[in-house]
C-alpha cells in the first residue's frame, strides 16, 4: 500500500517556501488546513540552496520547513533536489553540461541540463541523496522520497559517446555482432574499432523529426540514453535506501513521454507516480489510457498522481482554465483508474520566472476567496471521507492492450511506409473502442503474464522481440483471443526485417501472409466490405493510412477491400489456433468498425460492460475486499443518463440509494457501491 504510514488519500502538492518570507509561510499553513492539504512535496529544485559551494551543505531552512509543516499536521514528500545542478558546478565542472542534438555544448540554465554520464553529476547527485536520507531517516514527517523531477532529454557529448561504446560491448560483446545488428554493410558503414562509433545526432546519422539513416544505431542510442538516466535514478535510490529502507522511493513520470522506456523504469521504483497535464483538446479517453498505462508499469499496483494543475498550465499555446468542476472530475478520473494520491503543482503560484502563470491552489490573489481554492477545499473534504473504502483498491480487467516503448521508437524511426503513422494514436483507437463500451482495460508491456486475460490487443506490433511470438502462440492455443494489425511482425529487436514474408514470426498463428504494404495520404480512404454479417459487423466501413495486401493461409476471411487494385483481397481475418483465435486487421479502420469489433470480441468471451450509459459518461471500477466501487463520471456539458436497471447502488458521495435510470449533472461524479449503507 502506498499510504500505509498515512492511511488516507494524500492531498497536497509541490510547495516552494524558499520563494517566500515568514508571513507568507504562516498564511500558507492556515490555508492548507482550510483546503484539507496534508502532504507537501518539498525540496524539488533546491540544490543550489542546500549546497552553495562544493564543500558546504546547509539544510537548516529545509529542517525548519519540514518541522513547521509537521507541527501543523502536514507531511512531506521529500525531493532530492537533483533536477537542476547549481551554477557553481557548471562553472567549475563543465562536464556536467549536456551537448544537444545539434552538437552544441549547453551553458548553465534551464533544467534537465545535466549529462547523465557525467562522473561529476553522478557523484554529487548521489552524495546529495545520501546526505538527505541520513539527515531525515528518522523524521516522522517524511512519507515518500521523490528523486529528481521528470527525467528526460538526451545528451550527445563525448562522455556519452564513451559510455555508449561500453554499453554496446555489454550488449553485443563483439564489434562483429554490432555490425550484424545494425546491418552496417549498407552504405559502407562497417566498424572495425569501437571508437569509430559516434552518437547518432544531426552531425552523424539523424536529422530532425526522428529521421535516421540507420535505424539500428538510433534505436540502440535511445535504449542507451533511457538506461543512462535510469542509472542516475538508481544511484540516488540506492543511496537513500541504505538509510531508509522503510520509506518508498519514486520519481514522477510523464505519461506518454516518448524518450524513456517506462516499463523498465517501473521495475526500479517502489511506487509509480506521474504528472497529468492534458490539453483542453486531449481526448478524455487518451487521459484514461495514460492513467491505465501508468498503473500497468508495476503490474496494476495503485500509483501516485504527483502533479496536476488546479486551474491552468503555462507552457501551451493557449493556456485555458479548467472549467468549473473539471479539476474535481479529472481528479476522480485518476482515482478511478488507480491513483491513491491527488497532488497538485503547485500549492502557491510563483511570483516570477517561467511558471508564474501556472495554476496553483493559492493564486496570486493570496487568499481563499477564489473559485479554484473553493474547488480544491471541497475535493479535499470529499477525499477525506472516502479513504477507508478506496485506498489500495485494485482494477480487475480481462482485456489487455500492449504498449511497448521500443516498438514505438522503432516505428517512429522507420524509413517508411507513412509519415502519418502514429503508434500512440493507433493504440488509442483500440483503447477508445473499449472505453466507449465501458469495458475495463489493462495497459501492459511485452513482459507481462497474459494468463489472466481473455483478450489481448497489440496494435501495430511492428517489432516482435525474442520469444514474444511463442508467448502469444501459447496464449492463443490456451483459448485466448489475440488481435494485431497492419505493419506487425515486420522486424526483430534490432529493427532487422524477418525474411520470408510479413508478418514474420506471427505468420503461423495468424494464418496469413502479406506481400506488400500500400501507404496513401490519410485523406485517401478504402472500404472494409464484410463478406457476411458477423455479430455486430455488417455492410461497409472506411479504412485509411496503410493497407496490407494479405493472403489467407488458413485464416477465415471476414472482410475484403472494396477499392483500388487490391479490391477483393482480405482486410479482416480470423484464424482458429489451438483453442483460441488470432485476428488480423490489415488497415486502420474507422470507429464504427472498431465499436462493432469490440462488441463481438467481448460477447465471445462473456465480457460485459460495467454500465449502460450515454456517450460522454466514463465508467471505471475499483475492487477492494471483494467489494465493487463504480466511478461514474460525466464529461459532458449537460446532464446525461446511465442505467442501473433493477440494481440498487449507494453513492458514496451523497449516501443516496439509486436504482433505474439515473441522471448525472454536467461534470458530475458518482461512486457507486452495492453494500448496504450501514456496512460502508
């Protein structure tokens, strides 16, 4: 359990008292109490204050802040402050500064500016974590450690080049193996000495937009940089754990952030935490999918919502306010999908610099008489009443969708077939189809055990890693339903094409082979023509983007293309394999097709919708001690309905008993339990 030392929903966020004086500190505590805030994230960017020079450490101000907050019932999520190295360090040890994609050596400034392979940075970051952990190991206020802040960004300096060569030696052992993995006989790139290998940036193999001459080199460099930053996290984590093995350690991830393989990161963190910052036009189901993905990083364990804005963000082109009720609604969306904390960035708005217009619990007005503060305070009261029922409750899903960062990198680096192919969007299309049916989904990596699922979907499984085809075959033979799509089974771990016909290692299970892949502008459409009515699918649907020209090798052809020279060729197939079925969708279909497809798949497996509701109502379920808690959230701007039928439910927020057709106000939330009120 995340919250065992403070067994309730943690409520609060990032707090930077070093930016203010004592009068403001006292006012902050008064307002924190009004809002129900009981956890403050401290010391995230305070390295320069904690260590004014190489030999001096000063934690007196941090001591006073932690003590002052704790005396007023407010606990600490303690940052290590290592996300921004001090100016003196950059001046004295320029090896800490990154070299960017264009090959330019950075100066001091910004953040995330430290080379992950700098010996200086690693030494001082680890030392800072060690000193903090030693100092606060027995302080009762410290609930959780927050290492660094939002790791990200690659470096291309000489230190990284040297470390990259070491990493390659460990991975491949010989230069000959590297040449084979990267297919360096192409364009005369054969390497004979390790120091001939240089990082792939704009000065060598890559140019803007994830375009590269050698996918194998670029793919490995992404693996290496993700691993380098992870090594920095592990250095700090291990230094902390030596002193406080009883206190969990996390780092705030960034959802669908492209540069780091978060499934590898999740294994190394005690708790997954992440920062949720959707835009005003981000699909609600995309945010839901990202929550589910973050939960999936540690096999379904509850996670921390480390940051969200109570009102507006500051870095987008149009920094719109969250409309009244939206902050509460989106907070419950996070809780419904596994969050056991609701934390904000930030608790008080900064007076200057780049985030002074980023929303906060305490606005520049400086008092509690604001819409935002009232909404925060009301949510704090509600969450305080729900903790016993909901914290550490789990999500139970029979459907899984595969998401793999290395597969994503390989697709983005591919030299074709379409610039419009977006891995995240294709994954989201399938997720959204289940979401619209109110079907719970787990987002999983390729190492996850499949035995607990009835349906596994792997959109655009371009890269098939060693052993994964066998794992999928065992799942289907055992009775599972597997579905994959166009541009799948093409390459191995090193982005080398599996020779013998697409979809490579998946061919036997799917019962098809593809001889060509057509790529057209996304505005150019073809038709999916059903041969016969199949459950909820009949007639014609649109498809676009890519079009695999496939032949059946035993698979049942359910639909064919309606146009172009491949009119009449299969586009939807289903292959009986052992006790299960393997589906292949050879193009990118419209949402009407996916709605019918998902309905068919779930009906075959007896998977039922959580609730029948109007469009725009989101439903998610958490289970604890065999008790179900249904979160019903209306994302519409108008009152909408859902059906309970003859079931009787109790809304935990109002304690009212509900049955039949229920109306839910715009942006409203209900949490429904089946238990008698007296048992709650």
